C-alpha cells in the first residue's frame, strides 16, 4: 500500500508539474489528531531536502487545529517556491482552510470541502473535564462563543447592554474570563490573517473530470 501511495504522489507531481508535500491529520474516533505548532520543524526538514523550486503543491486533509501554525507554515513554504498551491481531496476545515487561503490557488475535488475559520483556543485557563480518570482541558471554540451570544439576542430577545452583560457574566461562570479574552484575540487575528491571505489568490473554477 505504501508503494502504491508513493506512486500516486509521483503521478500527482507530474500532473501538477510541482513538488508535493502531503499533510494529513487523523479524524478517526478516539484517534483524532489536529494541526499543531510542532509541524514547522518537520516541514522545514522536508523543504530543505526539496530545496528552492518553481512550484510546491500541499496535499492536505485535516479538520483543523492550532491557530499558531498557519501563518508561519504558509510563509515557510512560500520561502521555497514562487508558486504555492493546495490540493484538497476531501476535508479541509478551520485552520486548514486558513492555510489554504495563503496559497496562490486552491485545487479541489468534487467532494472537497472548506469550512468556517472557527479555531478553538486551548489555554491554561480553559475549563477541564474528567476523561478516563484524567483531567483534560476543553478547547473553547470562537464560533461556539459567538453562537451563544447570538442565540441570546436572536432567540431570547436580549438587546440592551445590561441584559447582554448578564448573559456574558453567566458565561464566565463556566469559562474563565482570560479564556474568553483569548477567544476574542483569536477572532480578531484570524480575520486579519484571512484578509491578508486572500490577496494571494487568482480565483478560477475548472472541471477536471
């Protein structure tokens, strides 16, 4: 199977006329892995082996992960090539979507999906749950916090400042204020980065079937 996979990668390089990087994180139940800040060193090693080239294609499958990795990874890969594209076979969510925005073009199959840029923060002040006898910190999703506040406004008619303050204070009973501050910082950061990365794109749609 490994031999067949490597042969497919070589064929893809020939088809795209580029050098290929493959990055896949598991989405199997109880074996999930996410994009982490520790990816930069392995990518740097692979890129040093490839060297400076005209074009690099990143083949990516991921449900997302750390928001700390995306800008650094895009800049790292771009420093080794003039043309940087991403190939999306299926899932490319959250932080993986943001990485894709930093390429010159996005190549997608018919079943490929991008997703909302809704990273989760996982700081030291995040809430904890007991999982299999161990205390595990729970990531706080930017979109979940926004959804909670929007629900209060849309479904329960919360409008004025005093009511919104009470809703927010109720949230702090379960999520530390510093974690919520981290959510706000991430929200502002991803908006700024998405706008920067979109400037790389010449958007076009093609049917390769």
